[in-house]
C-alpha cells in the first residue's frame, strides 16, 4: 500500500465536505503508519483520512468491530480521520 495525497485535477465543481455530518473526528498528532481509533459509534462508519492541509490520504481501513477501526498507511503520517 502507498499513501496517496490527492492533487488538483482539471477545474470543475469543488467537492464539499460537510463537517456537520461527521459523527466522530480523530486527530493523529504523532506520525504513525497504523492509527487505532476507538469511536464508540456502535456501527461501522465510513472513513475519510486527510493530512493537516486537507489533502485526502488513502490507506487500508479495517473495521475491528462496531466501535473500533484501524487505518494502515505504508509510511508514518499525521492528520485527521473523519468517521460518519
């Protein structure tokens, strides 16, 4: 797996991410290739990971159970995970 940070494409309609619809936000302040997130939502949420600049990062998402998710990246990274 490889961490992919999105880059700008052709000009078009910008995507809008509504933070008000996020059920749980997680901040990974120290660089790590594995993020273990205990969200206590009691369901398997969708996950969006971004760096601190708001660029989307891709990695493996593993739902451990209905209250825990693990994100795995190929290199240690910091940023946010938004669960909804």
